[in-house]
């Protein structure tokens, strides 16, 4: 079975612009990568990449491990 990848983005309530790439199976909870925000966002898949937009509109890659929480 082929992998299905998807990309989505959102603006967190704290104002952070976040973009992720994920495999469309399973569930991952992402903690907003902008400190000190701890808002959690549920994603319908396994996250492989996270980017956060900087003030000068550049998408900067971030290690997803510290911001990914397995669902309960």
C-alpha cells in the first residue's frame, strides 16, 4: 500500500503560523512550537515535519519530536 502524505497549516491562538507534513494514518497531538504556548492541536496522521513561519515570512524547519505527543 502506498503512503499518503498531506500538508496543512494553521495559525495558533498565540499567533504562531505552523505548517506540518504527515502520513495520513493514525493520530498525533502537536504542541504549539512557539514558547511559552502549550496549546495542543490534533492531527489525523503521523507527523514527519514541522515548520514555523518567522516574522520575515520564511518557513523554518523544526524538529517535530519535542512537539509531538502520542494520543491517549
